[in-house]
C-alpha cells in the first residue's frame, strides 16, 4: 500500500503548519518540513517543539533562505527530500506541498489512486518548443547566468543580465539533457527520487547549471524526471489542482469552494486561503474519512473562466452597481440612426439637436472621442462603453434628464441594434441608405486598413465590388431583422419622402421634419 512522504516547504504561520503536519500524518503518512531560514527562529522552535513527539515528521537538516524564482527553492526541496529518504525507508511516494495546500480527497482514495498507477506525476513540457511560458524571458533563463534575485535585487539582476547580453557571455546547456518546464507541484515514486539523488552525485555539472538558471523550480525536477524515467511511466500533469487568473496570479480558494474542489480530478488543491478555516476543517475531516466516494466533474477551470468572464460585465452572482437597472424603462425612447457614412449621420443629428429638444450623441460605440458628459469613468474608453452599453445609455438618459435619446450606430454593429431593440423601452431605427461611389469605397478601404496609402489604386479598385456587396449585405441584415419602429431614409428618395421618414422616426410634425431635412448637402461626400 502507498505510503506518502510529504515534502512541505513553508515560511509562516506555525500553528497552521503544526495542524497541517498532524493532519497529513494521521493516516499513516509522513512528512519532511523545510521552514524558510528567513522566518524567525522562535517560530521554527515552536514548530519543532509541537511536533517532536510525532514519529512521522522530520525536518530538513539545513534551512535555506528562500527567494522566489531562485535556486534556493530547489535546494530547500532537495534538503527536505534527503531528510525524508533517510527518515522514512518505507515511504513509497514523495509529494511536494506548500503551507497553502490541502487534500481534496480522502487518504484512502489517495492511497488507492497511487497504488493503481505506477507512475510519476509531474508536469513537463519542452522548454523551448512549448508555450508554457506566457510572458517574460524564455531561452535567456538558461543561456545566461542569474546570480541575483529579480524581486529583491532587481538592479543587480538586470544589470548582470544586460552585461552578459552586451558582451555575448552565453553558455551551453548540458548536451545530454532536454530542458523541460512545468508546475513545481509533483508526486514522485521512491525509485525516481533515489535515481535523482544518485544522478546529482554523479553529475555536479547539471546541478551547477540549474543553480544559476532563472526560476529553476519550474525546470529542475521536470527535466531530471524526463531524463531518467521512461515517458511511459510519467503522467504529464500535476496532481495538485491550481488555477491562475488573467493577471498570472494564483486563484485562492475559500469556504464556499468545498464542493467544487471535491469534483476535480486532483488529490490536493493550492492555494487555500489562510482565513478559510471552515474549508480547512472540512477537508481535514474528509482526509481522515473512510468509504467516501467522489464524483469527478472537472469543471473547475471552465467554471472559473465563465464566472470571471461574467464578472467583467457585472453578472457573476450579482450585478455591478451600474448594472442594477440595465433595462432602460418602458417610459423611455431610444432612436438609433444607422448609417455607414458617419458624416451623414452626424449632420442629421446636428439638425435634430437644432430643431428639437431631443439630446443626441454621435457614434457612441464606434468612436473613441465622441463627446459625452461625465458618467463616472464608464464613458472613458470605447471598450468600457461597449462592454456596459445598456448601463451607459441609461446613465445618459439620467444625465440629460430626458426620456428620449438619439445616438448613431454603424450598420456593421447589428448586435448593438438588436440589443437596444430588445430592451424594455420604445426603440426606433432609422436606416440611412446612402449611395457609394467607387472613390468613396476606395477611401473606405484605406480607412479600415484594407489598403494603405501606398497601395496601387488598381489593386484597391479590385476590392470595390466586394466592399459594395459587404455594405449591401449589412443593410440587408438590418432589414431582415424586421425591427419594430424601423424606418428607411434613402439618398435616392425625394425630399418629401425623406421628410415623411423623419417625421415617422422622431414622431414630430411635418413642418419640424421639413426643418430637419432642409440641408441640401446632407449626403455630400
């Protein structure tokens, strides 16, 4: 039967470490602890005193001052591993954990899981070929020597790095190893651990190489396991469930994540909040339980992605304050002026402002510098406006102290038109159908980036039929949507016909519509 030696790297909270050690060794497993030498001696003495009667706990012979991204983390791990190998000859597996890790399955389940899988569990991807590293230096982690810590000695770190780059002081990667990268949270069989320790005695050059690489805890064990163990005996994944936010920060788990964590196809989770006392107690009780069954759904990452995505628009579990009333209200009227030629729509809304008391906004969701009142910052960027478009329009109603609002929309934004025609408000759509000369379409191609100023005119001209069809298709989609309150104004129509369209669209008298449409140059390019 599997017996696990937990390799615990920790640096704070002595009470939590004592509880974690007693909890994980209660089912017959054991633990080797490395407590960061940067932490106080008093805290370390307290841990040793509390655990001195526990025969299943041992300590690294030498404490290391650890730094993020530095070799010290690997050396601290090796010190704890060596202590565990010597103290626990019956340990079959060595499982790397931190003070933030908690089991999300029972000890019974974990032992059976390991008994039925004669594999090492470690994530390892090709360092240079995979896309595991999302940002920052890649090859430079290896080919330059990194003696300083980037977080605590930034000037020295980058000074040394830049000098090496300037003078071409690169080094060779050991020729017989393929550098791998992956999560530092692994579970390895005893045979594998002993092979690694034996290899390091024979190959001090490999240890020297990794000792001056950057962030070696993501590469050292990952590389050696793949170098020493057949690929068929490795499961290329971490047995510890962890997630990262869009900003590259670890996601923290709290009391209400208990059911979610149990459903993941992992043995431990990281990282559990220090304040999540209820979650820790429940997971501790679960670890000691027998006869538990687990229904694996593995929805954690998808659910997190869904909820964080919803959260960006104020709809995670509750709405953001500005979304509290994102329906505009049945008493309000929205007038959408839809036109591909923005200058035509702007001339028209200028006339509407002059002749009526209806507030008008130009291309609210298309133009960054559209003139808007102060809405508390939500109006500051086009991305924010588009993301929270109903909220923005509601706030405009309130800012203008009006129940009527006109704004312009590009016909390509059918989703925006559909959105405002679906709200609890009276919506009106004025579809302005313009005529497009070849010169206008060529200029449009350059404006939208389909052609540059240096693109030959003949080459641009070949785009004209496709552009004309594209614009016609946009208008066709709007007509086919059959919006209530839909009215069409055409450049080819007579003044009388267009005045009637304006009167119907705005609900104004014929005389007022005549005043709005009195511009002779409305459609001029």
